[in-house]
C-alpha cells in the first residue's frame, strides 16, 4: 500500500490525482501532517509526501530503522515539478515509484542512487536474495574496477559491466557457501523441492526434512523456488505451513501427470494412496532438471513411521526473450514497458538502424548483436539461441513486434525451453491514422504489398477480398525501386468497388522528424510519390474528407444522416 500525505490545497489536488489513478494501491492519510507521516510509515510499504523535502526529512528521520525494511519515500514539490526519491531507493522501491509518480503527474523523477545515476542495476534490485559485500562490489562497478562474474548456475541477469577476472566477484550460486571477502553471492531460484506427506503430517516434520535435505546436500534454502506436490495434497497443513515458513509457493500437479514421470525410486504406497508411484521425485522432476537429492524420508524422534518425503531438483535455467516493438520512430511513442525491457536485457538483437534509435537507453554492459536489412530470420535464430544459453535477451523491431516484424520468425524458432514475452508497440498504421484523422474508425485491414515472403497471387486475392468487403485498407511496403507495379495494381482493384473521390491518406516517416502527410483521392494518388517509408490508407465507401481530415464513421447511419434523405 502507498500512503499519500499532503498539507496544502495544491498538494491535495495532486494527491487526489494519484489516488484516482491507483485506487487499489493507495490510501490517503488526513489530519496533522506529522501524525499522518508516522501512521503511514508504520502501515505502508511506500509513501508519497506532497511536501518540501526538508520537512519530510525531519519527519521521517526519527522513524528510520533499516534500509531493507523501511518504506520507500517519495517527495513531490508544491508546484508538481519534481518527484524526488528520498528514502528506500532500491529496497523500498522509491526510485521506481518516483518514475511512476512522475509519469502520472508530469513531474521530473529525481533519482540520486549512484547505480541508477550511471545506468547500472543495483545488486539489491535483481529480484533474488543476495549476500556479501554489496557496497564494496557496487562501488567497484561504479569506479570502473574489474568485477568478475562467476556463474556456477546460469540465470538471466540484467546487463552489468563485468570482467573475466577481478579482485571482486559476483557469484551466482545455489550452494550453501559463505561469501568470501569482496564477493557477492546471488541466490537464483533454481531449486524445486518435491514433497509428499501423509495426512496429518506436521509442519515441523515437513520443514525439518526439507531443511536437513538441503543442508546435507550443501544447498541454500534461499534458492528454493517452490514446494511441489500432488493435487491431492494441495491443502495438507504440513506442506502449506512449511512453504509459508520458507517463503515459497506450493505448486501441485494431477496424479496422472506425475505417474508419467520416470523416477529412480517409485513406490507402491503413494500409488495406492493418491494414484501415482511417486510424489516427491515426480513433482520435483516434472519440469526437468538434475536430481540432486533423491527421495528421502523424514526421521521421527518418537520412532513412529515417517510421514513426509522430499526430493530436490536443480531446474534448468530458462532464458528470457522479450520481443520488443519500438513504435514508429518517435521516442515519446516508445512505451514504458518497451523501455524497461531494453534496460533489462543483457543481450540486444536487432536491425542496425533500429539499434541506433535506442542505443542511448541501453545499460552499460549490454551486448549488442546487430545486422543489416534482409537478415530477419538470422536475427530471430540468434536471439533464441542466446536465450537458450540462459540470457535475458531483447529482440527489437519497429512498430509492433507482432505486425510485419520480429515476433513471427522468433516464435517459429522458439520452443518451450525459454520464456517469451511480447511487448506491444504503436504500429505505423496507427501512427499514420492519428496524423490523418480517424481513417480507421470502422473495420480495417493492413496488407503488405511486398511479395518477398508472400506470392503476389495471394496478396492480390486479399486486396480483392478487402475491396469487395468495403473495408478500409492500409498498405505497408507499398512501393520500392524493384517493385513499382504492385501499388497501381492494388489501387485499380479497389477502384472497381469504390468511387474515384474515395479519400486516400499518404504518410511518410510517421512520427519522425521528416514526417510528411497529405490527403488525396483514389483517382488522384500518384504511386510514383510513394516509397517504402510510406503508409497508404485507402478509405471505404463511407470515409469522408472533413475539414482536411480523413474520417471513417463507426456506422453507416452516420453517413446517411450527413447526406440527408434520399
């Protein structure tokens, strides 16, 4: 919960804007400011104070305890110009909150955390437990000193400016080791603990077995991702309680699925009880991986039969592939989600001219793999291959990644051994439509006139279908030096079903500095003025030129009312 505190009418107005935007995330604290801050500090994970920074410093100073547990505090000035991350930049999430608040209120986020200032992700923001000399290693990264990465297990990390060797180290491990001097241990969630339990097994028996199994195998409990079991045990008190104390979820599977997993130690007892010859080993192995601890039973101090079993598997690292749409070119049409993925990726794959558009957004240490026009399939294969190595990869394309861009070839290469995230973007058709007016107000279709990947016979059939259906058409890739007859042919097909005066919008380099646009008609459009950087939008029989804007009404009743009685 985010506590909101203000002292003036201007502050209250900005406060109420946040409360309206985030009704489920925020709580307004009324009354004397000092009392409000103290109450919110005790009850909320984060605070936004619409007060001077000096006032907030004096109010929160006596309340501060530990940066790992204190709430994040953001200050917004009286004029709403700045959102200042004051306390809890990383641990309290104040840095990201300042950016979110700034985005909503139109304020400039002010983040002074050293790593954020130079674009290096803080080691305490990587989404996994950590131990060791975080301050010393972070300082070495900031000072440009060599810091070595020692990946004992592979896990997708954001970009870090690391060296092959160095006196200071970042070790990615699930081993129960103590950090050496000048070393940070990152604990990725690599371990799956399969558990089985008889009805009534206690939390102490299940938890004791899990902890003993990890300890004796030299594994860190901080790398446990989940406890896995059979569906029939989803509410077993011992399993649910043990998971809660470990701070991990319980994941369950149907008995018939577990019965199909090959295990080294099947047993008749679980087969009779829940319908599978293995619970602990099968539940741990169902997602693949290396069996580190075969099934073992609990040992009870009272000498009674064991009521719990467990097995531990190191699951294979899953790389992460984000397929990112950059929009039509303007920086302010690049979505916040796309920008976040660019900063998260340790490997960027893309067309050289698109890489140049966003190179300044990449963090230090990002490995860039760029290539020229015509290498789309090669880029897709490269991106998937890098993700399969356990990397965090961003594959970029213009517009929306799924529209005539890189999502299709990437997904054709990918399989279920990596995580794929689609990041939508503003398409050229949408950008051009906004410039022209509202040409896409009713049903519309986009058709590429390039026959590089699609035979012309197929393209022509689609154009003819759109013409006969009276659908607004946006043409991508309309004309190049080597393809100069396809656009005239497509326009001729549309002219068989639409009047010569049908509005046609032509937009070149939509949203870019050299953007140009014009509104013409089906009869007057000169195809020679169109190139590959142009989007051509042809209206339907209802589309009109209204005050120089291309408008397609949402329904034909509107058209009839404009034309009057017949």
